[in-house]
C-alpha cells in the first residue's frame, strides 16, 4: 500500500476505487462560489508593484534614473532607432483643400518595411512647425473622421501634420482593403519573436519624426505630437523617448499602469514587464522640461483613462518638472465629454500648440477652423488590390523574423544547456517561485478526493485526485477550459487502466476562472485580460501554469516517493505540461492539439489558441522542438498543430520530425518523441 493511501486512511477519508457515474459532471472542489482569486491576486500585485516604484527626489538622481529607464523601455518594447535608414518616401496621390493639401504617401520605417500615411501641408513657403498625429482604435485608422479633423485643423492653422497608419491598421492590415483589429492574438504574435506591438508603433513614430525633420518646409526644431486613446498612448511614449518632440498632448489616454491590470486595454498599450520597474508618472516625467498638456474626458468609461487615475500620475510627475523649474510647462484639462478627440479638445489643442510651437497667444483655446471630412478612399495611399509588397503586415513580419530565428536555433550546437534552461525560466516569468504552504483535503465525492494546494504566495490550486488501483503510476491532466473540459473518454481510459489521476484547475481556469477577466474579454479571445495583466507584472500565463503543475507534482512526490508521473495537457496547457518536464522529472508528457512550433502560420485561424499561448521571446530562445529536446520525459504529440490550428501535411510532418530528432541529438536526449493521431493510445 503506497504512502499516499496511508495518509488518506489516517485522515479517515480513504478513496474508493470505482469511477464516477458515466456522463456525470466532475465534482466541484469548492462547495461555494469562490472570490475571483486570479483577478484579485493580479490587482493586489499591481498595487504592491506601483507602491514600490517611487520617483527620485533630486534632479541628479532623476537624470540617472531617466537614462536607466529609457534603456529598460527600449529593451522591453524592442523599439528600433535607426535615423540613418533611408526614408524612401513615395507619393501616390494628392488632394487639394482650402488652404492646404494632403499627400498620400508611404515611407520606410524598418529595413524593407514601409508605413502608409497622410501628409497635410499648409499653403505657403514655410518652414512650418509640425505635429505627428497618432490615431487610436477607430475604424479607417488614420483616415477616420476623427483624425482627419485633427490633422485638418492643424494644417488650416499653419502646421504640417503627419498621420500614419499604426502598425497593423488601416492600409497595413493583413488583407488589402479589409480592416481588422491589430491586437489580440495577431498583435500578441509579435511577442513570440521578441517584439511588441507598442515597440513596433514607437519605431514607426520615431521614423515619422525623421521624415518631418527631412522636409525643407518643416521647422525641425518645432515638432509636436498628439493623439487620442491608443494614439494618445503613442504620443506619450514618442515624447518620452524622442526628445525632438518639443510639445505633446496625449488625449484620453493618461492614467496609471496599475489601472491597466484587469481592465480593458489593447496589447498595443502593453509595456512587457512594465510594472516591475516603472509607473506611468515616470514616463510623463521623461518628457520634462519639454511642454506637456494632458487632456482627459470627465465621462470616459474606461477606468485606465479616468481623470482620477490621470491625476495620480500627473501629481507624481509634477516634481520632476519642478527639478527643471518647468512647472509651468506641464498641465492638464478635463473636458465634459466622453472618450474621443472632440471639437472643444481640438480648440484647446490648437491654442496650446500655438503657444508652445509658434510662440503665439497665451495657450488658451482658439476656435479651430471648420473641417471637411473626406471619404476614406480619397486618402488611400493605394487603390484596392494595388498595395505593394513593401507594406509588410504583422503576419509577414513575424514569418520573416521567424525564418532567421529558426536558422539560428538549428545552427546553435554549442550552447550551455543549463543556461538555456534558466533562460527559459526567465522568459516564462518564473524567477520567483512559490512553495507549498499546505494541501487541504476535503471529502470524497463519486470516487474523487477533493484537495486544494495553498502556496506561500496565497495562491490556491484546486484538484481532484484518484489513487491508482495498483502500482505507483499517475497522470496529471490539465486543460485551459478547466478540468470539466477534459474529455471524459480520456479520463475513462486512464481509470480502466488503473492509473492514479490528478485533474488540476491551473491558474485562471475552471474553479480558478476569473469572471472579471471573462467579462472584460468580451468578444476577444479568452485570456486576453489575464495574459496582458500578467505580462505587465513580468509573468506569463504559461509560466503560472508551469508553476502550478510543478507544485502538484512536488506534492505527489512528497506523498509517494515511488510515484511515476506522466502529464497530459490540451492545446495551451499541453505546452505548459511540456515545459514543466524541462524543470521536473516525468515519465511521459502528452500534448493534445498543441502547437508543434511557435512559428507564425497564417492569419486565418489565428484564434485557434487563446491568448495564454504567447511567451515573449520564445522564438529567440528556441521553440517547442528545443523544449522537447530538453524534456526529462518521453513526449507524445497527438494531433500536433500549427499556431493557426492546422494539421501538418505528410511532407511537413517529416520535416518537423527531423527537426525534433536533430535537436535531441544536440541535447543528447534519448527519450522518445512520437507524433500520433488523438484516437491512438
């Protein structure tokens, strides 16, 4: 009789061997509805992180802090700064307006990567002050009515205005002429190649300043920036990183990074690991002593942009402006409007830019000229179906990057495997590991022992347990939909073979599910909110799952030192199960419907996996094949798929198998790797 059964006998709760009633739902571990443990834990962590990030108290300390912060931001976002890269601007059309003209253009922002844009130019010789206008999540991107209006007001008032399509929007979407949301799984795919949507946008916007600075009719010493919502966020980052921006107006976008946690925000607003080293006040402070005015909407519905959150950051950043005796250079204004860039905001923007970029007036609102909104087609850089290949989409960029990264992985055969394992732990966000505090057993129901593992960090992991009929073989199963999503046929199969079984609700799933996150996600892929929030805090969902699985296997080993453990995961938790075996010993790990590679497949089917799947920098580290080669277990892939959920053709499957075998030789791993159909046992 093994030690685990003995322990339960002492507790007077010996588990029966028979399975539950066929077709009956699995028992619940918790007898009552639990608090939103995942969401509350993230909020508490964010509060603690924000409180631990005070700004320096002197100018000299701030100067060093600012330099260090800029470096960290560049590393986190992957922003690229290359002022020497040729701009290669090309004009494809022009619209004449009353007092100004609009050029439809595209220009190079990264090597062989071009952005589509509209360049608004006042009549006259110049040189004119200029403004980079960054749009948010509105239909038609740079050509939306809202941002046409902002640019027309500026051009009618003697400013050159440059409005570019943000990365993955407008004329830069996957399909020419078809609009799409640039965030969610599409934008998050950039993380897998070590980039970020925020960094891609920031790189583009720095190049927008390069372009304006190159034009003879622009006064390059008087360039400003403004934008609303996600565009206001871009304005803040651009002004913080690029000191050529001499005045900035972020609109309905400034709040606190803490308020981004468990709230509705795009991955384009995600600073990976951000709350481990900064709060938004510090980013605002980076703009000092250059002029900054923040516009907020009193009737905004997004907490991240509430005036109350904005005031926290404004108040904290104010002393930094005082270091430079520039308290008069920073201000805010709260408008009695909802989310947007409303006419009264445009009036206030014009008056303030007139003061800061022209030296005219006192900065108070000026009645803006009337605007004449054009049809989006009139401002198109390319007619439908005529977009050139230089306009690189997210899908194309990811595929190109992955080719190089894959070659590097396959050509690297002299790496320190221990260092590689530690690096994996780092990108998963597992550097601070929780320990077991206690495991609380509850009563048995339909042959399942109900238990909850509590960690030293106050985290609870509910799981169902069934002892083996004989021997010491156990299989630990997990599913991103929770234990109730595990196919009953798979559980029955293990029971019939007398296996010990553990059904675990890993972080944010099943009885750990965050109802808050589900509500916020709405129509977005599941785990959008949890994944984005965790990454702000330097964690990943997959990393949290690996930690949960490690703790459960550790507990099992404590109870039964002779236990032989296998893991089985579905889709996203298949990857977590595999990665767990890189750090912990196991006999076998089975991945069902899991990706065989993190390489981008195709846009169609991009939501086959939920947002938990993404691991920042995983393809710079290696890939699923390298993790398999480092695994302690025999690995079985059942219905292995691409990142878009496609099953490989025979020829492709042969290449995949060859890659896995080549990397196993590199790590000298003699454990078997098998690819099979899901019905094969």
